């Protein structure tokens, strides 16, 4: 295999291709579970490199394989390929051409970086130890997530370790960040319909006012984290949507609330679920309302293997210097990479993509989201660097 310096040089030469790939994907985004043309396009690029490609994995996912001539481990590298239902408001030549759909979370950049890694490895197959497996995963943005179906279709069979990156807009370009253990939160969603009795705004005594019930519930659910959860265990219960009524003199007979539950361990997660159900039941009963609760179990927490998280920071320091390796705090965002880490040792890492001078300053899921495209080189280098560090350690233990 090439040295890290030679890898860097090769990826620098691939950078114009990464930019071209990323900008094509940015112009033609597709939503979760609808990535038909995206999948076909990725497969076409992979076959042009000479990779072995398996399509329709877990829906519109793909698996590309490069088998080395030498014995060694099977290391999987993953990118997500879906976009979001957001109107692109950037003014640039590569803005989305699909109304109301946009790559506002960097998945186009993840895909371009993983394509570069696949191209690099295909060129190095004769000196490669083991197998490198490239997972292009659909439907990361929508629960239950595409990772589960990829796993069910055999994406992790025989895999020894797995790594993934996320281009991170809050993190400055040039930095790599991760942490051992719980890194990202679980993310569960709920929709609550409160069913009351509507009526005239001047005669409330003949009604069951669902706005009153809902307002009480907004206050009550905030007591779950503040009074039922250990203060040393981070958790969030958020009501993100409250919809009821349509005019000023009619008491609403129905109220719909939507929210999210986030935590870093299963005990806290389940405790919140149980308390949420109890608070909803008791509050509605107290006001004489009925209700319908849909609590959807989402992604589990992203829990990095301790050794693999340490490896990430070691590799980042070796490749880019000590200032590039940043030990992260846990974040309440979620990622279905968590499912892979429940099955195999590995690490999920953030690669800094913020650069205010180039306009890459907006948050993920913002209509003007963009990234410093040079971060794709860092992403590809980290994925390859992690895989080769693992392979060297694996071979050294044999």
C-alpha cells in the first residue's frame, strides 16, 4: 500500500473529481427511500473504477467491494446518499435543480469522498491486505433508517470493523472530532392527538378544550427530564409542533402535538418513554379528554468503540497534526450509523467543513447550507487512514 504521503498526493489529484461528483449530486438530490437515480449514478461511477458492485441492498443502497491480493481484515466504510425536503436558497452554479429537495446535510460530500476512497483502493488492490467494503446507504434522514435494511441484506457479513464520517458545519475546516462511548443521542419521535369536545368560544363549560389540555401537557412533559431523570444523565424531551383550532371563537375539539425524545443510554431512554405515556394519560384523564399516542422508536445512540475512537484521534494527528485532532463532546443529534456500531466495532467521526470566507457557515438542514469542499479530501484520508491503521494492527496481532 502507498504511504500516507502518497495517499494524500493521490487524493489531491482526485479532488477535482470529488468536486464534480459532489456538485452533480447536489444539483440532483433525491429524498429518503426514493434514491433511484442517485443509486444508478453511483453504481456507474464504481463500475468505471473497476469495483465489484452489488445494487438494491436495503432498498436503493449499494455495496462496492475491493478484494486485496494479500490476506487481511474486512473493513467497511460507509456514506449516506439521501437528501432532505428543503428548498435550496443558495445562489451558485450547483444549486439544487429539484424544487423542494436539497442536500442540506453533506451527504453529497460523504458520497463523493467515499467514491474517491473506492477509486483509490481499486488502484491499490495488488498491494491491499484484506477487503475494503464501501456501503452507500439510503434513507439516513428518516426513521427507521436505511442502515437496518442494509444490515439485513448482509452489508456487515464478515466485516471486522466499520467507519463513517460526517462533514460537520459547526466544526472548522481542518479539524477532526470524535469521542469514545456515547457520541450521538438516540432519537425517538411521537405524535399525540388530543381528542376533546369542541364548541362555542362563549360557552366553554359545554366543551373539553384541547388547547387547554395541550398547553398543560407542554408544561408537564418538561418535568420529565427535570424531575424524573438523573441530572447527571443528559436527555431532552422537546415539543416541536402544536396545532389546534382555526378561528377566534371556536373551541378546538382536536389538538395535535409532535415531539422528540433524546438520550444517551437505554435505561434513560425507556424511563422517559414510560413517564411520557404516564403524564399524557393522567393529564388527559384529568381534563376529560381522550388521546391517541404514536411513539415511534428511532435510532439508538451512536456508541463508538473506545479503541476505535482513540484510533481516530491518533490517525488525525498523524495525518494533519496535533491541532487537527479534537476530542468531542457528546451531541444530541442522531445518526443511524448507530445500528452498525451495535453489530461491529468501529467509529463515527466529524470532519470540519465550516469556512465563513467561502459561505460555508450555515447549520445543517439550513436552506443555504454548504461546505468547504476541501473537507472531502480530509474525509477520504480519514476513512482510508482508519482502515489501514486497523489492518496494520490486525496483521500485527496474527
